[in-house]
C-alpha cells in the first residue's frame, strides 16, 4: 500500500472478480482472516513501481506508447508465505509460473517508461495479493482455475487510508490482441 497520491501502473482483477470469489470460497478466507483480507476492488497485478504525482504526464505518455499484447493469467493456486502473525502474505498465483506474455509486457513497459525519463526497474512476479496482514498461515492450495485475460492496463492513484484505501483510475489503455492461446484451448489441443 502506498501513501495517497502515489501513482502505479496495474491490471485489475475486476473482470473476473466474481469468479475469483467463487474459487476462493472453499478456503473460507474471510473466516480465517476477517478484515485483513483486502477488498476485491483492490486486487490487481502490479506492472510498475510507485511514482510521485509529479511524474503523471510522463507516466501517461509511456502508457500511451506501450506496444504489448494481451495475455491470459490463469489463477489456480493460493499461496501463503511468512510466519509472523499479522505479517503473513496471501497471494493468488499460477501453478505454471509467469503466464506467456507477462514478461514481454513488463519489458515493453519498462522500455516505454525509460523513453519518457522514468527509471522503473521493479521486478514483478505474476501474482495477486489478497493480504499482507494475515494472522495465520494456511496450507497452500489449488483452487478452481480462473482464466483472467489481461487486455488493458490502468494508471491509478492511491487514495484513502485503512478501510477506505483504494485505487482511483486516472486513465486506461488497451493492449494489442492476444497472440497466445488461452490455457483452456491448449488443453483441448493436447487431446
């Protein structure tokens, strides 16, 4: 979480939020974690580091110049890391590692940012954070797969504090069409 006014580029889980809630239901996370579970309106894949509001125009220019293809991120694994109560990290990941197209998106975005005077060498893994503040670990688990097509990016500003913390969209940009098949299509081809 960042101080209000800080800017970041991300892809939001919004298009598949309902499916993710359904896939997580068997884990009963809200019973275990209560209010430490981030509101699903904030679930996202980070694509850049945080930047001050003074970089707004350069960030807009870079996002507008980005040339990268949409891709599918299969969320099918719940992962709990850390041991200290109140600082346990819960995420969603893919059991297959970074999705095809994700490293290319990051590299293209870093080039566009650099062309606009922004050093952004944040290393990102493909994951969606559910909480940084869980009180207890629970076993890592496979979940019902959710195929999330990341086909646009957003430049957002951090707003609020505590329960009101959220990301306000400043602008969004579509990605180019997908070039890789969806994971469900790949499994059909293997038969």
